[in-house]
C-alpha cells in the first residue's frame, strides 16, 4: 500500500518525511491511516489515448508538407537565378582557372550552378541574361573580354598560300 505522509515518521519500521510517499505493509498502512498520519495514494496511470487516428488525415498532412517543401524549393530556386545572383556568380569565376570556363570562353555551367546554388539554371537562360559575357583575358595588365576568332565563325576553308 502506498501512503503519502502528513507528518514525520521515525521508528523501527523506518523513517519518512512529511509529504513523502512510501510503500508499507497493509497493516502498517491501516495504522497510519487510522492515526491520520498519512493518506492513501491511488496510483495514477497515464491517460489512455482513446482517439482513433484517421490515415486520411495523416496523408493529407503529408501532402500539405510536401507541397510546402516544393514551394520553398521553388522560392529558393527563383532567388538563386535572379540576374543579381547570377552576375555575382559570374564575377566569382577565376579567369585563370580552366575548370571555370568552356573551350568557347563561356562560363562552365557546373561552376555557375555550384556558386548560385541553383540546379535549374540553363545555358540558354544564362546567355539570355548576359549574352556577351566571355572569359576575361589579360593583356599588358589590362583585362579585356575574349572574343571568338573570326576564322572559327566562317565556313570557308583556310589556305596557307599567300
């Protein structure tokens, strides 16, 4: 039997402070209750959950959370592909690092995606925003823009004869 003590108990059967809950034999519990030295404690069990869980509610909540994640991802993607963000990424490219550029002197898309954090930006979108952006080249300390040689743009065969 569990008894919550109202006063201090000390004796050959043990010691207990006031307010303490102790477990005693049935006979000793009757004596403590009869002398109003304590009160019987009824065990409190956790409340049982009686509400049933509707799987449709859980599925609906999961759909709403997935839709929210998609909206958040779309907002992050839109923010990463703004002209300001892309321009900042292009300025971070290293003109001396060949991994940042294609053979045609355009920015490497993998590097642009890495810097901006965007996975959906395309070459067409980049060329639309910055059509004339090319790999800068240094000549006599001045930075100039690399141009595509005219010989690569013509389809006529080349000759070495004068």
